C-alpha cells in the first residue's frame, strides 16, 4: 500500500518523521513525504 504525507512538521522534525516511518513499516506501507505544492523540492521515502 502506498501512503503520501504532506504535513509540514514531518519536513523538519526528524524524530516525528522516523516515528511515522516506523509505524508505516509495521503496517507494510510504502510512505512518501512530499511538499503540498508537489513541486518536487524534496521527497522523503520510508521503505
């Protein structure tokens, strides 16, 4: 399953981002953290 997140806090808060990635891994989700504007200015991937 693919999950996309757009929360601003996940960009700067690495602990919160890691917590999200850990939870996603437990549920066997592939998660991307993307900018709201979808301008590809960044992309974090939880694999």
